């Protein structure tokens, strides 16, 4: 049995150190990633994956922290993945594990990992999704994934999470701003945090009204909770709302539908990435294609014409033929 | 001369109606997009493209509005592209042109377009980038592109813009929050808007200090401006800062480097999209591959193994061969 296979076996058996080491491999984009994901494929789907998102400074980390406390009090194990958009230059996480979730660090049933997003996309990278899967396969009852921002990030969480919690603050602006950011449709649960501040009730009421006017599903009415995470106010209700959402998903047969869509989207992502890598490798070793890339860089040919040339090139066909013959 | 070719010719000659119609074609993903982009390729690169980004509610639209006023006063023509993250469900822009930039609507030298991002990515889609290019080719001196959010969006703007303006508000949180969102490195210019609110000076000072500790370039010191866009305070200085950035880019020889990187990134995006489309079409018409996709959806095979199967399949090779023979 090779090293990685053994590591996955141990991880599936509950070895936390192996979990940590496998996550590191995934973050580094190790060549064994496909093998790892293939090996854990049949251990997936038991965790309740909760995505927590919203603009910076809304208190998402505090909410994750408080929720973790409640989940632990109920005897559930918890995984936490905190995604810091990486600098496109440094590629590193800006905030480390240290300043997050301090109270849970000594709890063996809580596994916390901060990660940078490696692919320079600023949101939940495919890598982050694979880390969620590892925590799922490891057997965590809940996996919380926290991301910053509105944009790509939310839609990616929607792909990966069972329940999407959108955290706003009273100053995040009125309901029009909320719609503007496109978050109305992706939220399964809304939270107005820092509810002791002025305007919290008005924002909550606006949101509720908009949600009534634009009901998302027949089987689920999106709730709006007001919380003060640092004072531990309103977190019980939020926790119950999150659990109710998962129950509704299951009862309405929606969990299966979501999972299918997730797998489909992920498959297409993996295909795209693989093709991109192969084509890049191809360009790098083919003189004719390198010359074509240079002409694009210099503006001498537009990207569309160059793409047509590339995809019709004999060199590309040759690569595929080699792949086919190599594996068949 | 076919219809689209004529439309592009007219647009390049200054016909605004043709510009509007071409933008609509691009938004709809019309099959003529490659032809349009190829035809305008040699008219690109003259505009100063200014990206304006930041969390919702920061007053980005007001700033774009005020900047437009100053640019017009200097006799420059202006294009404005406002990107509303589209709902993944409706695909439509939430806020229309109507409530933006009202004062400039009657000015013929200002062309304003609100657009939804079609590809469900929440940020600047490749489509938005193509619209920027159309405005560039049309001959606008400045093109302002406004997007919401932190994440994918900023990094995409960095690809497409010459100067990236990041707009924060005093409540956006302290400097740590700014770093957390990964925006420190992508900003060429910072603005603290709504500077009449409490804490504005402190946030500006924090930012300046962090920027001194992490200088981005030798040839450009990122400035931090404080503005009150609705009261027209501080906009002159911001405008000057934006123009200085472009001047520094040119003098340091960085504009060429940026443009090359933009073209390269765009080429690879177009390649990815094309390959994705071809593979999707292939899956849809190949029974064996449809069966494989179904197995992925049901969780019976992991996405990585399925990708390996797909990329090694005879069906895929056959597609490429057909393409090759069809065009050669």
C-alpha cells in the first residue's frame, strides 16, 4: 500500500494528523489529489456543510465561533474551514489560525483550518471544496466554511454548502444594496449581526419584506435572524434555523437534487482545470504555439482567432492521441 | 460586407447606436463575438480604463458620477460600465441604468451601460471585459468600470483595468479587515468615502501605514484619498491621483507589461471557455459520456476519475479530429 493510500485509510479511521497532512497535500496541489478524492468518494455526504458569507467586518468568525460552541454542547463534532482570499502576489493566508476561534483550540472534536485560496480567484477555490470533502469523509457532523466577500465566493459556496448563511450588518446598507450584491437568492438564512447598532431592525424588516415578495422555494421560507455574536445574543435561534433548513432540504427531497448539481458542477470544473493544464503544457513545449501566444501578448492577433487556431492545431490533436495511446 | 462587419465599421467611425447594438450582441453571447473582437483588435489600447470596486454601499456609483463630471469638464469622453452581479436565477441586472448617473444621460460624450454578468460568476465576466474593449475601440478617453464586492471581482478588474480604485467606508472596518479581504495588493488607489463619518481619518491613517510597510512597487506609492462623493469633496484630488497613476505606469514601462499580461490571461480564458463548450456539446451527444456524467451525479464515480476517463476517451479525440479536418 502506497503512502497516500495508507494516510487516507488512517484518516477515514479517525486519525486527525493524517487529516491535517492530507489537507496540506491538497492545498499544495499535490499530484496525488485525484487519488485521494477517488478514495474518499464513497465516504462523502454525511456532514451538514454550512457556508457563512458576507462582506468583511460583519462578524462571520464570531458567529462561526458561537455556532461551534452550540454544536459541541449538543455533542456534535465540528470542522471549520476559514478561507482568506490570498494575495495574488504572496499566495498566503493573511490571518492565520491563531487569532480565530481561540476557545475551541483545545477541543479535540473541533478541527480548524485557515486556508488561502491558491488559484488567485479570491473565493472558495476548488481546493477549498476538496478540503470540505476531506472533513466530511473524516466524519465531522458539521463543517462550517467561512468566506469573505460578495461575488464569486457566494456562488461557489452555494455549490458546496447545504445551508448558506449570509451575514450582514446594519450599516451594510438598505435592502436595495442587498439585492444589488445579488445575495438575496443565494441565502438560505439571513443574519443581521451587530444588532445592537442603529438600523438593525429596519434592515431586518426590509429584508423580510423583500423575501416575502420574492419567495425562493415552496418548501423553505428564508428566515432573517438578528444577532449580537460577541454578546452571544440570538445564536440559539440561528442554530435552530440552520438545522431546520437541513431538515427541510431532506424532507422536500432537495438534498439529493443539490448534491447531484454539486457533483455535476465539480466534474465540469475538474474537466476545465485538467484541460487548461494540458493545453498550457502543450503550449510550453510547442514552438509554433509559443509563437502564437507571443503574437497574442503583443496584440498582433486577437484571442479568439488565436483560440480557433490552437484548437484546430495538429499539435493539440497529437497530444490527445498520445494520451489515448498512453492509457489505452 | 456582412451585417456585423458593417456595424463594427460604423462603430469605429463613431456611431453610438452601433456601439449599443454590438454591446447587446456581446451580452447575449452571439456567435459573431469572435468576429467582432477580431475586427476591433487593432483599435484597442488608447482608453484609460479605471476600475472602481469595493463592498456594497460604499458610494462607488456616486464616485463614478463625480469623476465623470471632472473628466467631461476637461473635454474627455467617458464610457461607464456598471456591473451588477446577476442573480444566478434571473440572469438580469437588478439596478438598471435609470437610477445611475442621471445627470450625464443627456451628454452625448458619456456612454453608460449597466450590465448583468451572464456567466453566474458574480464579478466581471469575460463579457464585461469585451464591453470595455468595445468602448476602448469606440474611442472613449476614459472607461470607468464599477463592480460590487470583494473576491473574484477585484482580481478580474486587475486584469482589465489600468488603474484600480478601491472604495472603502469608515465602517468597513479597521486595516486588518482591509487586509483580510485581500484588497491591499490589488489597489492602485484607495478612497475612504463618506469621510464625514466617524473614524474616517483613523482608517486612512491605518491604511497609509500598512501601505508604507508593504510598498507595492518602486515606481508607485499607493495614495489614500478621503472623499465625500455626494458633497463633491475630495474628488479633484482623486481624479488627479488616477491620472498620475496612469502617467507613472507609462513612464515606468509598466503599461506594456500590464497589457501583455492582460492579453495572455484573456487568451487562456477564451481557450478554457471554448474547450468547455466543446466538451459539453460532446457529452450531450455521446451516450457513453452521458452515462459517465450520470455516474458522477449519483456519486458512483469521483470527478477526477471521470475526468481522466473523459480526456482519454476516443470520442473526445474524434471531436478534435473532426474539427481539424473540418477546418484544414
